[in-house]
C-alpha cells in the first residue's frame, strides 16, 4: 500500500493527492500493487455490473443533494464514483494504485482522489454521509477489516450509510491469479459478513446475493450489504 505523505498533484479535472499519515502494513520490499499492473484491463474484464450499480442508486436515493461519499478502493472510478458524481454527489476516492487513480481522474472527473492505504484513513479527509466499499475489503487480511469498519463508522455523519460488495466464499488471503497478476483475496459467507458489520457498530439493512459474470466465461457469487451506522 502507498507510503507517501506528499501533497496535491493535479490530474485531468480531478485531484489526486497523497493521504496524510498513511502507514503501510506491507513489507518495505513488497511488490508493485496488483492493480498498477492490471490497469485498464480491470474495466475491460467486467461483463456485468448491474448489482453494483443498484447499490450506487440506493445511495443516491438516500443521500442529501451534494452528499459526501468516501469510496474505498475506488479503482478506475467506474462504475461507482462516476455514478455518484453524475448524480451530484461529492466523492472522495482512496486507492493504493496510482495507475487506477489516474484512470479515475480521467473516467470520473470531479472527484477528489487520494493515493493511500484504506486501513489508515486520516482525520483530514473530513466526515462523510456514506461510505462505499465495492470489493476493496476483498484485498485485505481479515484481521484488518474490523478496525477499518470501525474507522469508517467514526467518519460518518448525517445518514451514516455503508454500502459494500464482496465475493461469497470463506478464506483469508487466499492466493489467486487475477487477469494474470498474482494477488491474495479474502471472502466471507454472507451470514459472517453481516455479523462482522454489525459488530463494528452498524445496523445491517439488507444483504443480497447475486451470481455475476465477472469475466467472460466466469460466474462469480457476490454479496452486497447495506447498513447504517448506529
């Protein structure tokens, strides 16, 4: 994950900047982030995103005009950051991949994009009406997810909404090859994910499972969860 603390670099019509006080839990000699290597191929690989777009629509329906949304692991900005920005929301996206943030600035202009570790969210980000986390927590070890959810709860105000997506399974940092790039992923059964979010101080409003064609020829079981911070 990113280690820099330098400030403000302008890319396209959006800001890409380094988070304050980012502390990485990766070793000093860790490899380039997987999504720096994947780049544009990530969006090209996806066949179906209707379920994720439905979650974005739920946020838009339940947020005030111009509501602030923190998009964890925002990636290329498509579809969620763009969907929210097009609806007039103020989006701050944070991601460890500088390549994906460059794509986000191009594809979802108008967002505030932060190069940093989602496990270290500084107070300088401010407060948000909602947090979205679509397949970002998938990339973390299980031990890091409860404190991240609690930190998100601290940053929420107003409607205090959380919308997230994960893959359905039961493993912790399982090694895989995604689009030819080796990485590790974490997943939960839906009931366990619901309990995890509730234990972090959220009221779980809805949990939905979908079979999604994530890549040509590969169907992936996904779970989407909606919650409100207590």
